[in-house]
């Protein structure tokens, strides 16, 4: 069982691997990623547990994007989630996605968030950022698993 520090390093590397892949396929530029100042943060306040999420992307008070991760989850579950969340981080870094007060902005258009269990959660019409992430996540995950064979 890895220590918290070891897990943090591993999860950061998973995130970097996914983001580098997204850069390589043209989904985001390296400048957009590097200039954002993004980081990984442990969900020590358990915000994700109540939503049954392993990870999520957000911005801190200074508007710096981060991947919030529930470090208590198994490493394979976290890797699975990071592949998806890295896409949201790329969307945020390129300026397409912003979570605001009570709504999400996607390419300048406001959307009211819907619950993850809702049948339209991944629909292009209701949450196009989730639709895009769903379309890309298997490819990103496959790349991540090819780099870290113990995840298979």
C-alpha cells in the first residue's frame, strides 16, 4: 500500500501522462497547460464522497485549475477517473469550460448542471463538456494504461 506521498506522486504522474497525450493529439496546447499552473489536490474535506466521485476538476480562489482527488480510493479507480478528469482540465486550460456559481460555462454558453445519474448527463445538448470527455476518455485511458501496465 503506497504512502500518501507516494500516491500523490503517482496520481500527478498519471495526470501528466494523460495531459501530454491530449497535447499530442491536439486537444490542448502545452502552453495552455503549463501557463495554467494546474495541480493535484487531495480531497481532505471529503467533498467528492457525497457525490460518489473519485475525482473532479475545479479552480481555487486564485482561479488556478486543479484535479481534486479522493486519495482513499483504490489506485486503479483513481487512474480510471483521472483519464476523464484530465480531459476536463484540458477543457478548462484552453478556456472552453468554466464552473461558475450554480452553472457551467461551455464556450461562452451557460448550462445548468445536472446530476451524474441523470440520463442526459453525457448528452451533447445538456452537457457538451461531458459528451466530449466521454468521447475521448477511452483513448486517453488506453494510453495511460499502456504507460503504466500495472493498471490493466
